[in-house]
C-alpha cells in the first residue's frame, strides 16, 4: 500500500522564541526547526505499515519555503521513500493549507493519507478533516493505532474511560496522536541514503488565505510568588487572596 504523510516544519518545542521585528512572526535567528512531533508519529505509523506489508511507498509532503527541505530529509532518513516540497506561503488559514495539500495529494496513488493530529506551533486540528472533505474521503482523527484489513482501516481512539474503535472504508485520511507509534531515530545509514532519495520541489497551488496574524506577543511575565503564612493559620488569608485579589473563587 502507498501512503502519503503530510508534515510541517515547526520550531523545536525547547527553543526560546522571540517575536520578530515585524511584530507578526517569530525571529528565526538561532531557532532550531524540526518535524512537528505529532507528524513524526504519522511518519512512524506509515513506515510500520509499509514494513508489515513488505511493499508499498511512503511519500512525505510539506508546505513552505526552501528551508522545508531539511525536515523532509529527516523523514527520508527515517525511511520514507521520497518527498515533495510545495513552495508556498505557510498560513494560519487551515482551509487554504488543506486546499494546497489536496491539489498535490489528489494526484498521489495513496489509499491512505496520514497527518499529525495537530501542529506543535499553532495547535490547530482542522487541516486533516478539511483535507478529507476536499478529497471526498472518510476521516478519523486522534487515532492512536490502526490496522488495514483489505479495503477497510480499523482505528483505535482513546476516549475517556476506555478506547473507541472505528472502521473506515479506504481511501481514507487519518490524523495520528501519541500512542504506540514512538518515532524511530534515523540511523547513519538512513541519513546517508536520504541524500540520494528523490525530493521534488514544486510550486504549491495558488490559494488565497483568508486569515492572517495581526500581532504576535509573548505572554506577560509571571508575577513573583509570595508567602501568606504557615500552617493552618495561613488558610484564611489564602482564601481571602484567592477570592478578593485573584478572583479565583
């Protein structure tokens, strides 16, 4: 089975972020960019499915500028067969993103399309379902594990108090969350092989974005803590502060 996986280039979650001079984006200087962690789960899921089947192709696709080649090379080093970089504007408009990805993916011979459940930078969870709707495919979100059985895919989703099992017809779109798909490390052999694997760079479809970032600012500095007393005698004062000053009660 051929599988396409959509991945996004995001700042490392441990990177210290600074707002750029324009006030609407981050300052990229000194920032390490990586594959969005949830997208890594999707890549790992695709690789395991290909390995269990003994055949098939895993293609990773990313939207962005030329710098996006670095994360695609990472997916190739993990084991993906080839990659596609769609040169286009990364936007907070999930629908515009889904349309640009759909324009590329509708030409792929891939019954299964995987994405991370959300991107680590904007925390949106809408691109996967929107992509499925545009392509006319069934969709399951927040999938922790799945199996393909003939022309169906059986998915497990964690629900409060247990697990939910849903079955979808292929072709389908799944968004993958943290579960059994712990991403593998790229081996030295994989890193060397990635340099020779195909990485196509093409222009993304022209889709106007209807959402833009007006301003970007860091959260306010946390105020210093204070000690209101010790032992049972401090409870009354703590309650007063929570009620009258913090408005938490």
